């Protein structure tokens, strides 16, 4: 229970500057002083960053790790069949 309270108090005490710094550290794998993040530090920092974003109502598309539904070319392809598929749809099979 103490560990949970410590994590919650960390998230509650984070400022936007700390959040930005942690996001950057996660992205580059190093702390601001140049030391490498361990796997455990990266995982815990990522968890704290995500919790802070949820707590502070950061829009989903601005959150860490957000991936859009698909890239524009994939969306266009889903909406517009290739010419070969268009022709296949027009064929009548008796």
C-alpha cells in the first residue's frame, strides 16, 4: 500500500516541466544529466507520465504513445479500392 501511495504522490506532485522532462528522457533513454535509464526506470517513468496525462486531461492525441487509427495512405486505400478490385466487383459470375 505504501508503494501505491508513493506513486500517487509522485504523479500528484509532478509539474508540467517535470512531465516534459520525463517524456524526453523516456524518448532518448537518458536522464537530463546524461545517465542512461534502466529498463525499470523507463517503465516506471512511462507509467508516471501516462498517469499524469490522464489526471491532467491531456487530449488523447497528445498523450505519450498515441497512435492514430492508421496513416493517411492506409485510410485512403480502405476507402478507394484499387482499379483491379473495381474491375473484379464489376464482373458478373453466372
